[in-house]
C-alpha cells in the first residue's frame, strides 16, 4: 500500500513569494490533515478535512494561508505571501475514518525555507 | 503553558539500558493518549497507545495516570535503533491531536 505522498520535498523561496504544497493521502483515507512542524517542536495542526469539507481550520492563519481538497482526495496548501517565520516542515497526514484520528499516517513532509 | 509537556532531553544512554520518558498534560478533558516516534528528518509514526491499565509492546511499556495527568514510556534493553524523538500526544474527542515537543533519545554502543 502506497503511503502519503507529498511534493515538493524541499522548497526555498524569498519572502513575499507564494508557495504551494501538494498531498495525496493513502487510498481510501477520508480524513486529511495539514500540520506545521517548527524545529524542536511537535507538529501543530493547521487544518483537518473530512472528505472535501474543512472541519477544523481554527489554527490556519487565514490572512496568508489557504487550503483546498476539491474532490475529497488530494489536497493543496498555499501560502501567499510567505514570511520568514513560515520556514518549517509542512506535514500532511491521513487517517481512515474520523474515529481513527489517533492512527494518522504522515507523509515525508515539505521542508520550506523562506529567505 | 502547552497542553502537553515533555522533557526535551536529550537522553543519552548505552545499549541495554532502561530509559523512561515522562509527559504531563494540562487539559483534563483529554481522553486518549499516544506515543509517536520520529526519526531524524523523517515523519512521525504511531508507536503505541496509552491506557490506564498500562500497555506493553515488547520492550516498550506505556502508562497513563489520570489522577496525576501524567503519561510515561519505558524502554527496556535499549537498542541503537531506538535512537529517535518520542512525541507524547493527547486527544480530546472532536478535536485534533496535540503533540508535545518530543523527547530525544540517543543510544550509544
């Protein structure tokens, strides 16, 4: 079974530029999560989708971050414009059903560096 | 104060040692707890769930004390391959997982 796929793996951009990350969850997993992990910290949830519906986006900085999961499968997270403080690893995760929130399968992440 | 707090370490132990990690949580409404493992520059992976009755998986034992709001992970007979960061995770129904900062373990020969 293929795992969670993310691209790109690494991205270096200048501040004020836009950037987008893509995630394809494990086949059949209805719940998709985007996390941000700063150096020396645990992952922090940005947004959670149940199918195509965003059910928890309370921690998403909506002034510059946006996300979509139009067909309830793959998802895109965008930052526009990026700031220096956005440098982090952006992790996508999926789980089979809402009740299995604890067993999340993470992708390898996108390491973003904003200069 | 973060909802889930861990001693970041690092814990440096020789092979064969027994090592224990502790974690405290501040939200008494948290219902479920887990330990995730994260290797350097890799993604987190579920290690085990934590139950009040204790949960053992080979060399790993997890324990939850709700009265003290305290979670532990014990690793016996440490292996070099146990070197990683161990993330304590709490969950309240209907909300997201809350990850601690992680505790770094380094096992040396």
